[in-house]
DNA sequence: CTGATTTAATTTGATTTTCAAATTAAAACT
DNA sequence: AGTTTTAATTTGAAAATCAAATTAAATCAG
């Protein structure tokens, strides 16, 4: 409607079909406010293009009158991959256009930090390995979403800096598109979790919510008005580095008082080392094992361990309360897989949030814990790719018709 | 384009004309991506409706070819009032449709907290007093924007709670519309400052920015994607109650560690009372005088006073840094009139922010201090009314044409 | 089993919105 | 006075949409 007459209707209807999956035309008209006549015309076009298909109306048993015919996204229309570039591995997922997971794959990286070309090469290998058993090739993909830690300029596909890349200011999108011959969509990994929640998780119903992830650091994704909010320099949502104490504990980032410096593994271990330094566990044990031992000890009533863990939880609650006080979201999702974060997901922590937010008549936002597997990130990447591919498909439709 | 065919184009073009004030049709086409033909048609319509007018093209001296004809909003099209309900007074401003200030007025309230009817009555009186000298009546207004402290549901015009109202859960919009016979637009006062900055101030060029105000409390307005972000329960942006210290200083709100409990007047005085309790200034002096004395003393090198003020500044910087870490805005505007906030607006504070935000290659967001007069709030209210009236005008256009 | 009823979807014919290309307008150069 | 240049408008067509009428596919009632 703006600019060259572009098919805003197509876009809206396709999105509505996706979100309300099996939905009859009459309900689409109701929902979007677009007339039934137009819904018929446009959906016919979408069906003709293969993006949408009819399914036998089900559910409401035998109502009177002409039965409604449900529409849904046609999964076979496109194939996308989602790839998360993690510390020392890649995790991949394959999805159809409907969002059904068709395959998953995991790939160990030769090194933690790689050059661009090497990384892209490993990426291509991993993709091939995932696709081969299905008799598919990379060229069958309509798009690939890539999640990477660091500072990413989404518009340009530029990775300013990432722990996984030895180069700086690399246009990872171009590099991947050149190597794979497939449209690539690159984003910061925290945003991808938010996207995963938006499309597949607890954020499906919400328009404004926040996703917090705990891995080695603390990440955050912000969804405002159904869209990822990325900040203006691509470095927003640095929840882990919000300050919770003036001149507080030293953080990996070099600053003091960051939330991360109170809740991250290294923070807990740093504290534990003061009193438990002579522990058997301290020698030769991995960080993970030591954390586990600390948490166990806290659970068993060790006062010092308990104190360490308690403070972490209280700081975490304070940080989350600040988010609520600033954003007033509908929902906060604590997404993660690690049982090691149990202490941060405890009842007391959630309750602590409620005590630190501004009190109004209305109930506080829901805080929910969502335990995903490792694939969460990759699924988010796939969701991102689906978004991009959908956009391209609608665009193609417009061009094709003209 | 969605729903009944509504004139999205009209809306877009009117907004573009407003934002780029004197602008030729060809530039409008360029900017909005709408074809020149459509720009001609739509602007003709807007001119016919009296919302827009042509002005002799100026600026570019005598270029070759047919000279461009600039368009601008026609001020005379509508008249709006902006009203800020403050502690013990109303401040009002009168604006034309172009945003030119035509009059201002100030009105003392009989009491700090009033019943709805009494407040509305005083409001009508004040409005009348402002309009009378101009030979205008309230019925000449196309809308009135009202800013009030407290929890406001903008959608419904409901004031859940406000220090200025003795009643709770009042539909202030209905009450005012009934009394004045003019469309009313009610919002939280912090949001209005953001709107004032967006339309008349430093936020004109920015799409994502934050406005922080210091009065008796600390307020914040958030602009995301050119729109006020209000949170989902109407209680977001409570910057003053973000926690900056676990189990910290007691706040008026009853919680501990709120930023306000470190930077507000009462917080400074609380600290000062510990050591300066026997001061001449402490007896019989007003709070304002005592604050002034404290700041003066800090400035003169008194170590205790200096320490009190220093901490307030550092806490303030920390709070702002957290906003940057979360939002990554283009711009932070510190808006206020009070010289008493000088210590919070000091160089050191601004520098302190930069030391607490996540470091990236790109420069940190600008932090600017904008000293407005008392009218800032009322102007914001007027800006809000203008937004509403513009919306109504476009809507009327659509209905009228059909 | 047949026709009435009900509801969903489509078709019809018109209207609105928009655009590209051609045309006109208004100025400065030559 | 004619040429050039640029802005704005007009023209004719295409695209998008809608309200109302029609058709389709089912159940219900007798």
C-alpha cells in the first residue's frame, strides 16, 4: 500500500495463517478485518503458489451448514536450517516451512575460535552431514539462520566481534551465502532464544516479553510489539552486565558490580575458593563438577555454601525486578537447560522478584521457567530463517504476479 | 489497506509533512516511497481539507526548472490545549495544529489532592482563563491533552491512582470530555515529557531514546520505534524504583535500594540530617533551602556534604548505565528545569555512565541535558493532543470522502 | 428422500488506491 | 524567442479491496 503497490494483504494473511495454524477463511476474515471476498482471492493465490494448503476441517463436529475448510502453512513449500555456533560445537536443526523439525545434528568444532573461512567450511560440512541421510542437499534449502555470540549488526549481517571468530568486523552473511549459495540470516544468539520462544515456546501468545538465558553468561532477548528489539548499536539487552552493586564484584568484562559477577559459574567458584579451597573437589575437578558440589553442599545445609548461593539468587531476582520495573512485560521466560541453574530458578528467587517490583493493583508479570534442550538455540535460528524465507516468498509472489 | 480500505497513504503523508515541515511534493515522494502521482492526489485532498497548506518555496536560491512548492501543516486547522496536573498547580499551554505555542497559563489548585469533579472544574476554569484573552472558547478546541502523575491506562483514559486525585480508578478522560465537550487524551506525565522531546525537543531526529526527568521523584519515558512504550500494565519505566543496592536505603515506596532512595531530595536530606542536624539551616528552613545549602556546602569542599552528593551522582550514573545496557538507545535526554539537580547532571556523572556500559567499537549513546521550563510537561500534553487530533482528522477525511 | 435451513466460500460488479508514463507548468539559461 | 531543466499534474491502466449476490455443502424436518 505504501510505495509501489505491495501486497500487504498477502503478508498479513500468511502471517495470520501461520499463527493460528489450522484456520478457516471466515475466521481469517474475522481476525484480520479483511473482507471475506479478499480472503478468498488472496488465499487462492497463496495456495496456487504452494505456500498454503487446505486441510479437511476438523474439530467442531458436524456443525450445520457448509463445513469450513481449514488452511495451514504448507510445510513442503520450503526447507530451512537453523545453526547455533556454540563454544566448541555447532548444533543444527532442519525444519520445513511449517516449523516441523525434520532433523537435528551436532558437530564438534576443531577449535573454539576459528577464522571466517574455516568456520564457514565446518558449517557447510555439518549441514551436509545433517542433510545427507535425508537425501537432501544444501541447495534444497531456502534459507539458513545462524546464531552466534557477540556483537552482530543484523541489517548488514556483520559480526563486529564474536568469541567464535578470530576475525573482527566480518560480514558473516555474505561469507555464508557465498559458500552455501543459500540466503543466510545471522543474529546474536540471545535474540534467537527469544525468537524460539516467540514461535515455538511460551511467547506465542505474548506481544511483549523478555527471555533470559543462563549459560556461561547471562543473556537476554527482548520482544516488543511482537518483534525483537535489538537496540540501536546491536549491543542492547546486556542483562548480564547491568550493575547490581556500586563498585561491586569484578566481572570478566573488567567492570565492577555486573550481575554476571554474582551469578555466573566463575563468580560462585570465586567465592567458594575462599573457604573451600582445600576441598578434594577443588583439585583436578572440572568447573562443572565443582559447581555441582557447591550447590549440593548448599542444599545439604552448609552455611557458607548456602550463603554464596543465596546471594546469587537474590542478586538475580533484583536484576529481574529491574527489568520488570523498566519494561513492564507481560511475561518473563527463564530459558535454559542446565540443571546447574536450579538455584536461580528457585521459588525464593521468583518470589524475590515480586517483592522488588513496583506494586500496582494489577498482578505482576508471569515469570516462567522453560527448560529447553540444547537445540533451543538452533530452533531459534531456524525460526529466524523461516521469517526471512516467508518474507522472500511473499515478495516473490508480488514480483511474479506483476 | 487492511480491513476496510483505509487511507494509509493520507496518514503517512501527513506525518511526513509534519516531521519535515516545509517539504516539496517531490521530496515527499522520495521519502515515503509513494509515487509522485499519488502524492499530488493525496496532498490535494489534505489541502482541500484544510490540514495542509502551500508555502512559497524558499531556501534553495533560484534553481533551474519549475520551482518546488513547499507544503506544511496548516496551523489554523486546529487548536489544542496541553495541561499538566502538578502537585499544587496546573500549567497549561495552547497550540495550533502546527505546534506553535499561542498562549500559556498557570493556575494554582485549591488543594494538592482533589476529587474528580473538583479537579475537572478547576481545569475548566484554568482553560477558560487561558483562552479568554485570545477571544477563544473551550469549544474552539479540537482536543486537550492531560498529563497526570500516577498509574494511567491510556487506552481507556483510566487513572488507576494518582497523587492528585482522591478517587481511585477514575475514567478521567470521560470526566473531562463530559465537562469540556472536547476530546481528551490522558497520559502519565513522564510519557508526556518523552512526547515533548520527540516533537519539539532533542528527540526529533531519534527513533529510540529515553527521557529521564527529575522532580520530586525520578521518572522515565521510553520511545521505541518512534512510539512511546508504555509497558503492558501501564506501570513500566519506573526508573526511580529500579534497585541499585541489595537491601539498600529505604524508599518512600516501602522497598529498599530504589534509585530514588539515593538521589531524591528526601534521600539527600536524610543523609544530611545525620551530621548536619544541628545546622541553622535545619531549623525552620524549607526542604528546598536545605538541599540548596547542602549542595553549596558540597561545592565549597565540605567532605561530608561532598560525600553525600557524590554517592547520589554515582548511583544515578549506575542506574542510567543499566538503562543503556538494557536498551542501547540512540540518546538519553536528561530533562528538567531544576538547578537543584545540577549535581546529577555533572560531568562526572555523565562520564560515570560511560564507564559502566558494555564497551563496543561504536561510540556510546549521547547523553544530553535539556533544561526546559515548567511548561515542558504541558507542551508534552499538547503534543499528545496533537497526535490524537491528527488521527481524528485523517479518520474524518476518510469517512467524509466515502 | 426432498426441500428448507444454515453456514462457508466464491463470484460479481463496482470502488478505491495506486502507479508509470505522458503532459503541462514554471522557472532559468542561451 | 526558443531551449533546457525540474516540479507538479493529468491520464489511462492496473491492483487491491469490498459489499452484495450467488453458489456450495452440509444438517434438519417431515
